[in-house]
């Protein structure tokens, strides 16, 4: 490309379409220019050297790298309102930091990267080949055509692109020939037709039917100093490209438009309409280059006259350090300006995820807290003194006459109970009574645990993210596997502890007749009855039997240990059972927390984002 007479100072605004480029004195299609790009003019000027940038380049580079680390630390695992948009924002932000901001801040003197993007069939590859004057990017009628992106550069600029400084996530292919079906690679095409200081990158279709191509196209656009958007007279108003154009406007990316295949008679009308659309989206200063509908030459290239204005403009950017610096500075400044708003949205999304997880945690925590309260209530409302327990006590001591004698003479009743415990048959019944109490306690603790799991699952399904977590972890909808065995072990350990408490409290009294008559196991059974002695919730005959049972048991224990000691023993026994139950339920609830913590949503990340982007702005 030859240098223009008047070098543009950044992207100019075209108030009218270029003149008809098919005039007789224009070069014929396929005819090489006498001085294509004039590569012999010398090396590219220094451009945006850090010495004249007005900021601390190292500090800014460190700041944007720190921001990149924090952006990558954001976790958005829950499918909740706004999460898909936040994930897309995170991905785009990370890609722009990786592919553009960090490489550009690290090497302000690197060539200007112009990415040629557009819709399927817009003629991007043909345009690139025509601008260069030779085939460097394959084109064809089959779609999708462009898979691997093609980066055309001057041989002297290869050092900027051969490593992973730019587009670090893409592999490198060299030369024009070879397989072109790897969307995870960029093909480097070196040619002296491109002067030092600028490189052209032919990107895949932004609306390709191949998802990998679409993703790559958006990634490459995020890496551009200049986006050269190619569209046609028939498709310039399509929705997909305008979504990307709006992003470019929001981020301050330098944009130029190539309007391809324009009927000459409609050029002005289409140009004016496109210009008004660009103005509405904040891109009113974007230059528009018209390529008329025309036949390609035998070499598959556009007539030189059709693309000469674009060649001149790109050549001007390549050879004019000030113009090139202005484009780079505009895009870099726009990218840096956009960071605050984009990280703010990401920070809010991260906090929303953490809040949702905290609410899920609180719900499961409260469910098991209610289960503990349920066990305490079951210990106090007489629930454990009904059913089989009452039956076993009835078998052991009888009813009616025994309880009537409580009022007339506790001593005689106590002696009768002692006598009953002495008998071998009654000792068996005492053991069965203890087993019935054990079964009742275990059933109470198990049922409350299962109720807590059901309650937590029921509430989670109505909460943001909760249904998703339950789908991925269905084991949380019920108690842990083997809960019955864990509860049985808990109750047995508690009963063993009661035996030790009885032995310790008895001390020298263990040799007394009353103690010997009951035995350690018998005393422990009576202590269990006292622990559950409340009759609230019982009615009718149950009150008499259960109440009488508890009174008799307490009087017997008081005869051995004294009333204060019995109260202390009962309180310690209740406290021990409650604490063991809490420990079990804590382990049950921990299953929920382990899953939630495994999602790795850190509440500190939101503040880290704010601090990191603040440092970036300060470093500028």
C-alpha cells in the first residue's frame, strides 16, 4: 500500500461514500501497485514508547496482572438470575485482559493489530487477500470457510507474534499452505507487502454455525487494537454484528467498517443509513469504506480501485506513528476505562452467589437446630415414657395399688421395688425396660435427623441455586447413609456414660443394701426414667403410669444418693444426651457445608476486585 498524501490522524469520519472507484484511470483488478506498502521506507517509528506515555508502565502492568488473577478467582457456580450474563462477562473480561490489555501494556511498541471480522460470507478473506495483493487467507463458497485465524504481518515483526505474547491460548501455524481446520490455532503469514508496525488478522465468522469458530472470533476481536468490521449491503443491519459493535463502543475499541457488495446505485442511501446506525450506537466517528458489487479477477482478488481507499488508510496507520499511536491509545484507554464497570458487575454477581450459598447454609443449619430442639422437646414431653416403655414398667412394678401406696408410704413402695429388682425374672424385665428406653431414644433422634434433611431439601428447592445443588447431590435430600447405626452407637455410648456416672456417684454407697438390691444397671435404668420424667403431652392413664413411674424412680434414687445428687445426675445425663445429639447433627449438617464450600465462592473476592481495579486506575 502506498502512503497517502494526507496522513490520517486516527480513524477519520466519512461524511459521504467514496467516489465511484471504477473510473477508467484506476488500476486494473489484479494489477500490483507500483509501491505496495513501500516496505523499504524504513522501520516503524517507536509509537507508544513508555517514555512518553505519562504513566508508570511497570506499575500498570503489575496492576492489570493482579486484576487478571482476581477475575480468574471469581466463582459463579450457581444457576441463578443474572449468572449466565455474569459468566459471559467474566469470560470476556478475562479474554480481553489476556489477549489485549496485558500484552499491549507490556509492549506498547508492538505493531498495531487490526482484526478483520464479520458475518458468514461477508468476504473477509477475499478482502484481506485483495488488500495484500496476494492470497494469504483461504476463501471459498463453502461455509464455514475460515477456521484457523490468519495473521498477516511483516517478516521483521514476527517476533511479536511467534510466541504467546499475543493470543496466548492459541497455537501457532506458519505459512499459507497446510491444514486450516484448527480453531485453536492462529496461522502466521509473513509478507513484505505488509509494512512494519501493523498486522492484519483474518478472524472466523462471528455467526459461524461452528461454536468454536464463533468463540474464537469474539476472542480475536477482544485482542484487537482496531476492529475492521466487514459486512454486506444485504446484511449490515443483522443483530449479531451489532451486539459486538455495541460492545466495541462500550469498551472504546477503534472500529472501521467495510461495506461490501454494494450496488453502485444504492451506495449513498446505504452509506447514510449505516452511518446513522453507527451514530446511534456511539460509533459515529468510525470510517466507512465502500466496496461495490463487482466481479473478482482471475486471481480471486477485488479490483484494486475498489480497495484502494482502505489500503491507503491502513498504510497511513502503518507509516504514521502518531496516527497508529492514536488508534492504540484510544482502544487501550477504552479498555481500561471499561474495567471499573465490568468488574463492578462481576463483583456484584460474586456477592450474589455468596449470599445465595450463605442462605442455603443457614437453612440447613436451622433445620438441624430445629431437630435438636425436637429431641429436647421429646425428652421433656413424656414421649419416651409411652408405648413399650410403659408396658415394660407395668410388667416390672404393676399399676394401680402400687401407685396408690406412693402417697401412704414411699418406704414400703421402695422396698417392694427393691425386692422386685432382686429377682432374676425382674432383672430381665429391668434389662428389657432399659432396652425399650434405648430404642425410644434412638427412634427420637433418628426421626428428627430425617425430618431435618427433608426440611432442608424442601426449602432448598425454593431458593436460588438450591435446586441445582440438590440435583447434583441427591444424597442431601435424606440423612446420611447408616444414620440408624450412628444413632444406636450414640445411645449405647450415652448409656455407658450413665453407668459410669452412677458408679462414680455411688462411691462407698455401692455396698449398701439398697444399691446392691438395684445394681448398677438397675440404678442406671431408673436414672433414665428420671431424665424423661416430664408428663407433658401425656393424657389419661398414661399420665398416671408415666408419672408414677418417674416419681417412684426418683424416690428410689433419692434414697440412695439424696435429692440434690439425683437432680445433678439427671441434669448431667440430659446435657450429655443433648450434646451427643448436637455432635451427630453437626456431622449431618456438615455434609451440606462440604458441598457448598466445594463450590469455592470466596466472599473476599468482591473486595479484591474493587481493590485491584482501583489500583489499575491509580496506575494510569
